[in-house]
């Protein structure tokens, strides 16, 4: 089997890292001087992403012996092989604009794993573009993915840090330093591109709709983010939109002086967003939502149950939410689906080393949640949520997204990757609720120093 990571990777890698860090330090020193509260998180946040990209690449090469990250890379190499003899063909492959009936494309297209798969082909094309300056070597290309993802995560950090300047550290922990986000959101994956886009989308809509600041960059980065998410994982966008709708509406209704009218408008917004979300997941078919369309969850459940009974040797990876025979069953399973996304696998469910790392992280999230519940009374938690549109936004996105992923994945190995978009938002919600009711010196989780 041909190696994906070669000696050339390790020649280019240190040169690329030197260039990246030189620019990173220049950028930090220019925009975040010595006394700036963001300064100390910039380089560590970037470093965590870079380490994550290298680590997961080495794991896939030397532990798994392959995987989808190398499939994207394989297609990128095939695409880039056309650049030197026909730049026009390269452009046509990147944008998939050529007529596939033309004989000159037959040989190239026949070698591509993902040519007929829309979202996967987008990732392969992006990999080809980013990898071209580095002779399409895996680790340098993965590092570029990590750096781009970091820009989105940093934008997310800045968004919430601007709301809560006294809570910079917990916000940094929630956005920059969650291990699974750093690992699975840094290499050559769909998830890395989506984390880049989700961070910038949050930043862009906040600046445009809440701060009412409009310029060409904000409009462009918001448009690119929406385009990328819609092309790669549209269900992220569908979970984001109801949360965004309530976030913006709640932010504006704060200016309504009459309490009863303000409450009525907010209640209407929540009901409308809930009904609209159910309608979208119910009505949009396979062409748009794929396995996340409600009609397909029923089919997916039956297929997975059959797979579970067949693949009995894969005990360390699978989970089952029980029988799902109707749309009503889907929504009745919502608490279980949300629980499995946020808090599972449990420690005793991990029979593989990779799953164990995920289980430890999920256990920490469970401990944080329990500490919040027992430290802050339920009435205060509810009051804090209803009073703060930012917390509402984080929780609504988390709940909708966690439901969609948990109800349709059925495999812990896949779930650890699929769930990463909601983890920073859930951590933000937990930290913000806690520190809205407790002093900063009252640590939520002493071991993590937060």
C-alpha cells in the first residue's frame, strides 16, 4: 500500500511551520499588544490546531492504515496531477464544470473516488487547491486546513469575548481548547471546513445583524461560510438558522419597554422557530438533507439495527436508541439523541482506545453539567437563559444539532467527529450560565482551572 505521508512531508513541514509562526507572531504583536486580554490565547490556540492536524494524520497513517482523510487527499493528488499539463482541465475538475462525455477526462475521472459525491468532491477540490503550493503533500496541506479552521474558531472566540470581557478565559477554553474539536476539526476533513465556516458565520451575522456593522469583508465571509456549509453539511445550517433567528429577534426585543409585549414576541419567535425546524426536517427530502431528513431517519434506524445485529464484533463503537417506526418516535427519542451526542460514550462503553478519549471528554461535559445544575438552582438557570439571548442562541443550536446527529449516526467512532460543531456552543452556554450566577474565583471545574 502506497504511503500517504512520505519523507517529503517532513522536509516541507518545518519550513511551512516556520513561515506560519512568523506571520502568526507578527499578527499577534500588531493586533494584540502586551496588555491585550486576547493575546495569550492566540499562539496556544493556533498551536493546538496544528498539533491536532499532525496527530490525527499520523493516527490515520500508522494506526488506522487509511481513512476518508486520505481518500480526499487521493482525489486531490489526481486533480493536481492535471495542473502541469493542462491548467484548464485542472480548473474544470476543481469546479466540476467539464462535460464528462469528453474523452480526455475519462482517465482522470475514473481514478477519483468522490467524483459523483457532491460534498466529498468539494472537500477534495479544496484539498487540491490548498495542497498545490506544497506539491500535494499530506501533512503540509493538513496544516493549512488547521490554520484556516483556527481563523474561524478565533472569530467565534472574539464574538463571545466581545460580549463578556470579564470571562475571557472560560470562553477561550470553550472555543479554542476542546480536545476533540482540536483534533477532528483540524485535519483534511469535512468537519475542519465546517468549523472554519461556522466560526466565521457566527462572527459575520453577529457583526451585521446585531452590531449592524456592514462592510465588504463581512458580507463576503458570511456568504462563503453559508456556501461551504450548505455544500458540505447542510444540516449544520438548518440547526444554526432557528438559533440565529431567535438570537437576533431577542437581541432587538430588548428595546421593547413593555414586558408583556416583549415576552409575547419572544414566545412567538420560539414557537415559530420550533415549528419551522420540524417542518424543514420533515419536508426536505433526501436530495437536500440526505440521512438527516425525517423520512430517512426511519429507514436509517432499520438499516442500523440490522447492521448492529450483524456486526456484533464492533462492540466498542455502536449504540442503539431503540425502535423508531414513525415520525412521532423520532421526536420522542430526542432526549436520548441529545444525551448521546453530548454525554456519550460513557466510560464503560469505550472498548477502543480512540473511543476512550471521547468517553473521557464526554464524562467531563457531564460533570460540568451536573456541577452547574447543583451549583445554580434550576430557577436561576432558567432565568439566566431567558434573560440572555447569547445563551439562548448557544443552547438552541446545540439542542437542534445534537438531536439531528444523535438520531442518525449510531456509531461512536463517527459521532465523535460529527458532534464537534455543537461542543463549543454547549460549553459556552454552561460557562456563561455558571459565571452569570457565580463569582469568577468560584471555579466551575477546578481540575481544568475554569
